[in-house]
């Protein structure tokens, strides 16, 4: 039961984290002009008045939450490569938000989107170590 809840939270949290970071980044037109164009086309121009809070606090909090969710996801599916790729995006996003540098933020968002889509289409399967005695007893 707990493993199903953890799996559900990690899958949903990864996608919600990407969406939240995208919206928060789109609200900062001076810092990240490419995202500002997306935000303006979606009608998110009103977020410009809170750009200091969005970039200084909201994006780092979202990045830390997605890092925690990916670490918890490792305990759910035990696939280190999947978790490592899931951590690259939020770490780049955190660096980009703290340094106000799009060279880290945009690849971080791209990694988060890619891992979210990968998880959506090819969900993780839990890999367990088999007990040698059990395997020998079955043969």
C-alpha cells in the first residue's frame, strides 16, 4: 500500500514540478526572456509583478521538492540511472535560479520535461534482488 502511494506521489510530483517551474520561470521576463515569450502567449504576464519572489523563492523550492521526490522515487523502483537522470534537471534548475543564468535554467527545464515524458510513457518497474535459496528451491 505504501509503495503504491510513493509511486503515485513520485510520478505526479515530477510532472507538477516541471509545470510549476515553467510557470514560475515564465513570470520573470527580465531574467529568462525565452520563457517570458511563452508566458505572455499563455496570458501569464500578470506574474511579472512577482518576479523576485518567483525566481528567488518559488523556483528553488520547486527544484528542492523535485529533488526530494526523485530521491524517494529511487526507493520505490531501485533504478539508479533513472533517478540520476531525474536529478540532473532540478539541480540545473536550482543553479540557474540562484545565479539568474538561463544557461542552466533552460537545460534544467528540458531535462525535467524529458524525464517526465520518459516516466509517463515508460514507467519504472521495481527491480528486486532474488533470494538465491528461493530461486534454487523453485528449480
